[in-house]
């Protein structure tokens, strides 16, 4: 494996949302970019990320069953279910990140911004 040089990639140039990868050549950069585009900015999931998604399948199935929605999902491939789980987790994390950038309001009268 060659040492990474000046070839970098960050999905959508969103350093606040996606990891930054470095590559040894333009060819490797192009391959990594294509993989990231197919995987919502991620090139490789860690073993823990893969396990967490697999572990979430049971909770997802319980929620589908309790809502009476299991039938359309019952024969789907695990990769399809994982994609839904990843979309929900990504949306949740992105929202929490945006919210963290703003001061949380307490709802009291003194919480309103000073108008001058």
C-alpha cells in the first residue's frame, strides 16, 4: 500500500458531516469517491458500525410489527433493511448536530432574545 499524498475526498465537501479521506493517487481518489457516493459519504464502515446496524434490525422489526407494517418488509434483503436503518440514524445525527449549533431554549419569558 502506498502512502497517502495530496489527494483528498470529503463527500459533498461537507467536513462537518462526513469523514475526510486521503489517497495515494488520483486513480485511488476517484475509486474512493465512487464508493463514498454509493454509501452516503462513508467509504468503509467499522466493525462496530456494521454490528450496530445488524443489532438494530431486531428493534426495527419490532417497531414494524407493532405498527402493522411488517408485511411489505418481511421478504426484503438485509441490505435493504440496513439502508433504511442507516438513513434514519444519519437523519437523526444530522439533526442533532444542527440543533447542537444553536442554544437550546427553555421556553421561559427570559429565554427570548433581547430585541436591541
